[in-house]
C-alpha cells in the first residue's frame, strides 16, 4: 500500500486544550471515513478465561490498562491469563489527545495496592507481569514509590515472575527513575508514543526530548535491564518520520520496540489520519532490526505489552 493516501478536507476538530490538530496531523484520508480495514477486526472479548479474570480483578478492586485504554487485544490476552496492571488509580493528570484514560485531579491513594496486585499476579501464576500507571504529577515523586512497592511485593509473593514496568516520564527527574531502577525490573519501558512533530497536539504536558532522556538515563542507570519503548502510527506521520524517530530511540539505548496502529477511542480524541497496511509494519520491523534493535514487534494491533513475555526471551 502506498504511503500517499488520497487526501480530502475534513471537519475541523479541536485538539485537547484547544487548537486545530489538522495543522499538525494533516487531513483525514478518504479511506479512514469508511469501515475499518479487515486486518483491524478482532473477536469480541469473551470466553471462560476472560470472564474469570474479569471477576477476579474486579473483586480485588484492581485496574488494568487493558480495560482503561480499550485495548483491542484484551480478549486474546485475558483468555491466555495475562494482563497489564495499572496502579495509582484511573485518573491521569495529563490529557493526551489519543488516550482513553480519563484525566483530572486524582484522589486515589491505597498503601495496600502493591500487595493486592502481587496477590493477583501470584493467583494467575504469571511468569511475566507488566505494571504501568497513570501520570501522577500531583505526587512529590510522581508515583515512583508505588512502582517500587509493587515490584517488592511481586518479588515476595511471586518470586519466579519477571517484572516489566511501563512508567511515565517522572517530569524528567532522575531520582524517581533511579529509585524504580534500583529494584532491578527485568524490563523498563517508557513509550515515546508519537513522532516528535506530533507532541504538541498528541502529548500535552510531555516533550519528545524529555522522554528520550528518560530512556537514555535508564540505559546508563541499569545496564542489565532490558530497555523498551513504543510508538503509534496513523496520526499523520510518514514512514520517513517514523524511521528517523526509531533511530533516535535506538541511539538512546532501547533494545525492544513496539509499533502499532492508533485507533480512535471516541469522537473526543484525535482522528485517525490513515490506517497503515500490515506490509508497512513488516517493513518497519525489518528497518528496526537493521538499526540494531534486539526485537521489534510491529503490527496493526500491536500494543506496548502485546507478546511482552516473548520479547524478553
């Protein structure tokens, strides 16, 4: 499929916080106006494993990014007994234009959350647990101590389980990052999400260079930990921009990269400009391997934690 999709004018939509996103992301292609392409169709979530896990997580008052971010792979992952836990509540202090997690002023505080997450990890007999969080810019350490606690609890209750953490940028502060990495997670993940040009509209409150610095600092602070990051496409970037971004990520010391298609959660979020073809994702994976990444997971439905356990092997 050509990277040059035919362009049509589209109704202007306000970006979160004001402004016209089309000035940065471009105009929505004609193909996006119709149904989603067949390669984006997935089975509705269900099945015995899914329902059992849903009940257990609800009973323990836990949250997963699978639910909060409306991940298209939730059925597949939950039926296989894997999930990505989201700590520190369900309210984010930032308002990214692509994210389905609600934003506002958080009030969540539960000193036993780490214990309860670890209990669920042990109950599921996980071999690889992924822990992420909302942004908590309201906290003195931006939530770093909660990551530390949940990792320690998992080590106690499920010592055979690998731990992957997917953190915010901690406002670029090194001490919270150092505290998290001192616990020696098997994988440290911080997502760039979009190419640098799209940061003003897609990642308000964040900066591209700050996130790159988080990754390079993590590489220096924890040389034995696998460093990972992720990108989305479909917001108006082209292949040249994506590959240039991938090179910067690799030069920051990242070994594992995920690349997936952006899917619009609602009319209030940024529009999809283009659906990338599966062959284009394959091309990105080939380019990434040539750049020196240890592993590149690229595909329309790939998300940051998709096949996370396999990426470590």
